[in-house]
C-alpha cells in the first residue's frame, strides 16, 4: 500500500488491514513504517501470521502513530 506523509514532520506508525468477505471480518494483516519524512511516499507491506483468506475488501486503519 502506497503511503504519503502530507504533514510537516516525520512519522512512525503501524497499520492494520482488516480483510473482509461479504462484509464479514475474515482476517487481519499488519504493517509498519519508520521515519516517513514530510512529502515522502513509501510502500507499507501488510503481513499476517498465516495464509491470507479470500477477501473482497481491505479496510486499512492506523493503529499507532508517533511523531
């Protein structure tokens, strides 16, 4: 997932990807980025401890954010 810091300070954060099928939660994946500079774009890679189930939607939520 591409992420751009549109703020004026660097950020470190973790995210969760909520995997949905037919509107029901079927799995969770997590990812993190450290020191994303202002106006910088990087890719967050979401991983899970087990094989990801079939899904038709992913909701991404910022879990923690540090400035």
